[in-house]
C-alpha cells in the first residue's frame, strides 16, 4: 500500500509547478514486481491529473495577483502565454505530459478559464497515455 501512496504523492507533486519526477518511482515499483502494473498506472495517472488541476486553480487566481510587486511573472510574459494559448487552445493540453512545458500549459489553461471538465478530459488522456506507454515499455509489451 505504501508504494501506491508514495507514487500518488510523487505524481501529484510532479504535475504541479514544483520540480519532481514520478516516472522513476513508477519504474521502480513496476520493476519490483510487487504491484499491479495496471493499478500503478492508474494511481500515477490520477495523482498527476490532480496535480494539473492544482495548476489550473493557480492559473485561475493568477490574474488577480498580476499587479502585485512581488508577482513572479512579468506582464509581457503573461500576455505572451495567453496569446499562445489563444492560438493553440485546449488541444495544447494534450502536451500537458511534457516536462516543464506541460506545467506551464496547465497554469495558462486556468488563466484562460478553460472549462474544468474539458481540462480534466484532455489532461487525463495525455497523462494516462504517457504512464501507460511508460508501463508498457517497462514490462516489454511495446
């Protein structure tokens, strides 16, 4: 049970703006042979999707804070990110699995007020596919 909890926490943190990697945890647990690969993939996916939802909520609150002196994102960078998202739209969420870039996309989706249900669906597809492929490669299915 501890392995699943640890993987969930690692996947959740890895999907937020904090630097972390959950793939190594997933690989280690798969290679241990002590856990169901399907269950590990599901736990990692759910944790990672929930972490992206945290980013979405951060993005929703970002607009209110942009005029604060301590705000970490320059106004021109925020405008650039918003224009980028307007150009590529919700489909860019299919790249939410990409390290570093994916985190930014999920935050900007919140800023742009992407509907949460659409967000969860597209992010869910992307992140579950990533973990599924990783699990399949690790177990020799691919």
